[in-house]
């Protein structure tokens, strides 16, 4: 697969893709996003089908704990209707968690298996791909705008965008517009780059550890994996919480 350390790292960081430039499609990211999404749906659907009013099983307890945690997180920050936001927060938390969890798979496993069937490149951590994190954060941006209009009305949303924070003085409208535009753009950018940066760095460290002699890999690899177990749910929680907060701020009248 690679004959030098540089080629080894480069090979593991290259996507299976089609197209060029802006229109490049990362097939491996899409594939593993679908796989983790289907796992999420399968587990929760199975738990819902098996729910009982009697003594709950371990899977029901696990799913109910996640649901209660997400519902409480939404209820603490958002005071509007939760019919869309609660399922959205649950989806973001579990899906991003599963994306991140893929980073604990040995870095050579799926690239080697893919090479056996003639596939040259294979990356399995969607959250280490900026295209995936930005796609998710742009979806959040669309919902921020939607909830801003839903909570304040189109006129109220536009009025706040033009006259906040410096008031209704016409001379200050351009400054308000610039500040609010920068703030609006910064939200999805910060969401995407925070998640991408943490998982890309973690993936790169696992790749570097895999270059060590086999007999010593387990020591730094185990230590980094244990630390990374803390990062995986934390990044999912941060992405979910900031999404809830951003939408709540957009919905509330200031």
C-alpha cells in the first residue's frame, strides 16, 4: 500500500472520491455516514418495537436514558415547541457520536479490506472529513434561519438583523448588518471546524501510532484510545448543545 512513512500517512488521509475541485464527492464519507445512520435508526427502531410497560431490558434502559438526556438538554435551553428540535438534537448527538466512534477502529483494517477488492482508498471517520462536518453545520444554519423567522416573523427577523445591536439609527444599519452577517456565518463555521479539527487530529495520531513497530503499538495506542473515548461523546454533546443554543437564540425575541 505504501513504501515510506510519508506515503503511508498520505494514503490513509486520501478519500475514495469522484469529481474534481468543489464538486468532488467523497464516496467513503457518504458510505460510512449512511452505515452509521442506519445503525442509529436500527437500534432505536428495535428498541421502540421491544418497549414494554413492565421491567425494561438493558437496551430499553439505554435508549430511554439517551432520550431523557436529550429531551432535558432541549428543554433547558429552548422554550418553544420541541416537535422538531428534540428529534433533531437526538439525531445530531447519536449520529455524530457514531461518526466519532469509527475512529477507534484500527486504521489499517478497512483500507486493507478495501484493497483486497480493488478499492485503493478508504477513510471511515466521517467527522474527520470537513465536507461532512460543514454539510451538517449548514443544515443547522438553515434551521437557525427557519426558527428565527418562525419565532419572530419575517419582519421581526429582518428588523433584528438590521437594527441589533446598535439600535435604529439609519447610519448604524450597515454596522448592524455586518456584525449580524459575521455572527451568522461564524456559527456553522465554528461548529464544523471544531468537530473536524478534533477528529482529524485524533485520526492522524492513530495513523502515526500505527507506524510504530507492532510490539510497541499497544502502549501508546491504548493510552490514546482511552483518552479518545472521552473526546467521542464530548464532541457529539458540544455539537448538539450549540445547535440547541443557536436555534434557541434565533427563536427568542430579544
